[in-house]
C-alpha cells in the first residue's frame, strides 16, 4: 500500500511538473507572438508615417502606373514640382501636363478630343493618311489653346522617371498617348487624369543642373559639354517651340541602347503618325529613361537619372528626328 501511495505521488508530481512546463511554454509563445504583432504594427505605422511625409512634402509629386492609369493626387500646388513617376506596368509610358483653357475639363477631353484622334488613328492603321488628316481636322478650335507644360520623357516598365517642371495655376490633363499593341491610344483606355493646380506656391527651388541642353526647331538638340558618368541633373531649355507634322511640339527623351538595337527603328517608332509608331512593343534593344516633355518657347525643366556605362541617345518624339538634328548619341565609359 505504501509503495502504491509513493508511486501515485511520484506520478502526480511528474504530471504537475509537465503541466507547469507547458504553461510556461504557452506563456512564452503568447508573449513572443504579442511582441511580434506589436513590432509589425510599429513597422506599419512607421511606413505609413514615411509615406505620409513623402506624399505631403511640398513640391514632390509621386505618380505610379500599374496599367492604363495614373495613381496620383488630383490637387497640386503651383510653382516648381518634382514628379517621381514609377512605371509598374508592362508598357512604355510618359507624363505630359496639358494646361487647358478656362472652362474646359476632362469631359471635353472624352467627348471632343479623343473621338477625332481615335478615328484618325484607325484610318492610319488602314494606311489612309488623307482621310486621317481630315479626321484630325474635327478637333475643336479650343484644342489649339492648350499649353503643354512639360512632364516626363518616355519611361520603360519597372523604371522611375524624375522630372521637375514649373506649373501655373489652372486645370490640367495629365496624359499618356503611347499606343497599345492594337494601335489604340493609352488615353482611349483611360490614361488621362484631371489635375487642379492651386494658386498656393510650393516654394520648391529647382535643382542645380550638371548637364545643360538646348533644343530648337532649327538647330535640333544642342549639348554644351561632355556628359559625365553617374547621377546627373539635365536642364532642358526650349529655345523655341513649333508644331510638327504630328500636331505637337518637340521634347527630349533619354534612351539607353545595346548591340541589338537599330537606331532607324527608334526614329521610326518615335513618330506616332506611323502605324507602328509609339506602339507596343517598343523597338528591341532600347531602355527609356525619362526626359522632358513639351514646354513652351523659352521654358525650361529638369530631369534626373543615373548614367552607367553604355550607349545612349537623346531624341525628340517628332517625325524624322534624325533629319531635324533632334537626336544626339553619346557613350558613357
């Protein structure tokens, strides 16, 4: 009987010890999980704070495209603004900021501007240029009053373009008119957004350039000095601005190319009036790194990029850029 009591007490003690150990382990697990959740919440909070700071930083405009869209605030301040445009889509895009005449807005874009361009492009795809020009003639008279206030150059998928431009107060349409594989405009798939620019100034100072470039309809693209390796800030000054055969002015795009690239194919692609022009897919062997979109005569803007060893070309998105001296090749070693 005594032995039975002893064994029973021994077993009871062991069970009690096991239970205490399990309780301690469970308590430690709960504590660890709680700490992990708190850390995750703190990380999320810090990330949210950082994002909030970046979004509200005066004069810094974060833009993202996932598809045929612009994810961006719809109200900006006037003055110098730095656009940081991340292209997370599978197609080449750009940003062009169109300052609309008073009383016009995105509804006018949809109802009066897109239809003539869509009709004209269908005719171009059918190699009927004469009828296409007639279709473009249906654009409203006020279309000629739009002021193009800059933006980014062409930017390849999974790249970020950084451009700084000066915005006057008013109503803008942010647009991209690159074309889909079927030849339809990105704008026709919703890639335009109404932006209100207020009278409140950002007080942002423009960046200090490391490379100065000028462009004009007569002299083409002019580069004053050799372009060095590394992070560069390009200042693009528009000596003049004129309407080319594609109904738009000139701009500057930075493109890196490899040994598989054909410069003739790039020149052809940079003219949207060609059936294959500005149409997905972009020509093989080229990576688009941003630039400065159309600005008025006398205007200037900036874009930033990191230049690594390789071959580059500065080219304007106009018909026959090579014949107009609107392309400039250089190499970074």
